[in-house]
């Protein structure tokens, strides 16, 4: 057997000439095996200590014995556990895939990246991003964080007053205000001098470096041209002194500037979001514009005419930016830099993925199947990765237009985190007119429409012949799950992100958060906790926060981020105890909630 022949091999490799010493150490190894020792590190320790007692100090032996012995010891351990082995293509031995079962039976969820619940078994689908730091790295100075491990209960009076504008600090922390409910279709004809316009809690302005207005969230660009001119003047005055203006804090407002030549983006907010998170939202708006034009074309335009009115090229695309801003207020995925999956049995998801993998074309880079705002599966070209921001822009493109339901769409799109210089071409269509299943095929060839249309046909034919298609349709009837499945008293809602896979999961919102106003209020609380955990000058590992309507706990490790919302009757001890129970539940359900084995072409 493998473990019986490994030890003589070690000594043949090291060319040990002392036959007596070799036999003695070999007997130590044999005793371990005969005693059916099942702990790998104990065998390794006994064997290597036997080598030390015999006085074998050959340099090669000291290196080879621990390494090869440990490999053989792991074989003993796996053999005793009854795990079958198979020969891989490279000639090495590896156990047959039982990872899902063993992970679900793990007594403690992994805290280290790559071992946490939801971590992919193979290479990830996305560019690795621990959080949203990579989105702001080019505009934010790096700061040495304080040592991690601090647990915060409540806030200081100074921080609370700055964040919430409170005149007095109570013993229990107050709720941060969030933006009021607003209709889906906002009027662009609001009077910029009216109280209605001033009452909005977050404004976004985009202008050129010449001060030309490009976009405003509320009101019209023409009415705000003088205001944007003042904003550009502020930027220019500060830059004249060889400085960079990043933000202004005054009278409860935060004015955040993002200079992305040839554009300037400004956010004015009186929410509790940090400067860094507001900058991240401006980054999304910037990349939304780049996705429509490419950075190369954008630079070319303003190099030839600095006062060019970019609204000519962006006419008709305002609804994309409007919808993206609504997603930033409501979608946890954009906050966490992650994507959520449609809960689906792993066998069904694997069949859908393999069917999508089989329907490939030479120019195809990404094949993405969506169910509403949830990811069903993603198949990518080998060594090509998709960034979360690019996928969110694709989500926004599909969700902002109903025209894709009328037939097969073919549109150029720049994926700015992949390549800002050129366009991909996306074939977008729904599998059925009344279905929420949307297929996005991303190609490098602008003339490849008919090939990708054939890919869709082959995928649908292959999928229709399998029972997985019916199972997928059944899953669409219940695209989420209830928090009651976790069986944790007082738990209302949670967000869990696996950092290594770039995926997150959360249940449907319960009864207390059915109105749009309450949903945005809860999202505001999550944004506040997120900003505290990722504060550049004082990052936290965990924070517990009490309020009148709910209590919240946030915890971040190298492997995952977790945000929990409890009823106000819950206690801190109850919240801490709920964490481990929730992580175990996610571990058991991870093959249904996450994509553990992404496929490639």
C-alpha cells in the first residue's frame, strides 16, 4: 500500500549508507502503522523524532523526511477514513470529490479565506476582492490601520453628533437617518431653487474639467450649470496649490469630489455614509459612463475639444445612471462588492452550467445566466476573470431596459475593470418571453451575433432535454428563502459574504421591512456598519449596535463578512451565540446558496 512503501523510498532518495540506522527508523515508522495511528501530525512527530535520536543530520534528509513523510502520513489518514483515491491527469493521487459532504459536516466553519462557508472548491469566477478597497485605491491614500480585534458597543458622543447631527447623546445609540421613499420615475424638471430639490439627501453631479454639466440626479443640467461651474472652480483653486480636494464637511453635509480625467464627479450627501463609500458610489457612476463610451474615446473627445458637451453622446442613457443610483441605495451586492445566487440544488446548477459550457464559440469570453437580479451560473474563458463591478454594470444594463424581452439584443459594452480601451459585444436575450431567465453572452467579435444566437439555441435545446430545466423553473417561483429556515430566535435578516468566491447570500426581507422606506432604512444601517468596519484610520473587526427598532451585529474576518439584524428584544450574548449557529447553517446549505465549482471553456 502507499503508506507502507513510502518510508523506504525516502531513504533510497537520500542515499543513506547506514543500514542499521535506516532499519531502526523504519521500525519506528512500522510501529506507528501497526498501532493504526490515525493522527497525521502524531506520526510525523514520532518518525522525525526517531530520526533525530539516531543522529542523522544529513541536510538532504532533514528536508526530505518531513515533507515526504507528511505526504505519506496523509495517505494513511485518508486510507483509515475510507476515502477512495483516483489518479489525476498529472499522475498524482487525489481523493474522489467528497469535499461538499466533508465541508458540511465540519464542526467549526472556517474563518480563513478559502475555507469559509461558500468558498469555491476550484478557481474563483471573479477578480479577487476582499471588499471595496480596490475600487477606491486609485483615489484614496493608504493609511496604516490600527490593530484589529476591537469590539465596539455603541458610539462615542462626538462620532454620533457628527454622523447623525444629534444635539444630545443618549446612552443607547441613535438610528442613522436614511433617504426618504421616492418614486421610481423621478422628474428631471424639479426647480433647483425649491425646497423639494433641497430636501433630497443625496445628490450626484458629473461635469467635465471645463465645467460643462454632464449629469445630475435631480433637476436639469442647464439649471445647474452655474453650480457645477462653482464646483469646478473649487477643484481648480485647490489644485493650483498642488493639492487635491477630496471632501468638504459642513452643516451636516458631506461634499465628496472624485477627479477622473477628463471628468469630475461630485456627491453631496447628508447620510451616514463615509467619504470612502461615497467615493465608491462615484466610481460606479464613472465606470457606468466609461462602459458606454470606453476611456479611449472619452479621452480622445476632450483632447480635441475641451468644452465638448458630452450629453450629446450620452443622450438616452440617463435611465441607466438613475437605476444604478437606486441600486446603490438598495442592493447589498454593490455595498459588499459581491453577487448573490439563485438558491438552487447543486445537481441542477451543475447541469445548467455544463449545458452552458457545451454551447461555446471561439470568440465567447463569458456566458452568464441571470434570474432577475440573481446569478444562476457563469462560465468563463480560461484565465479570464470578471470583476464584480463589471457584472453589476451588466445587471444594471439588463434591469434598466425591457426591450431585451422583445427579442435578441446585440449591444457593445465596455467592461471597464477588464479593459477600458475597447468594447465587448453582448448578446442579451431571455430564454422565454415570460421568464426571468436572461442569458448574456459576451464576445470579442462585433460580427459574431449569429454565432452567439446559435450558442443560445444549442444551450436551450440541450437544457430542455434535461429535468434540470424544469427544476430551474420551479426555483424561479421562490427566488429567495425565509430567515426562519435558520431557526434562530429574534434574527430578522442577515448578509453573509464569502470573500474568496465573491458571492453573498441573504434571506428575503421580513414583515418589518416590507415598505420601501424601511428597506432603505435597513440598508442605511448596513452601510453605516460597513463604513465603520472598513474605516481607513480605525478599522474594526466587529461591532454591536443597539437601536429602538432593531439591534445589529457586524463581524469581518479574513474569510468572510457577516451582518446580522435582530429584533430589539435580542441581547448581545444572544447575537454572539447566533453567529456560530448561522455559519454552520450556511455551511450545510452552501452548495445550494453558492457556486462552488465554476466552469471554464
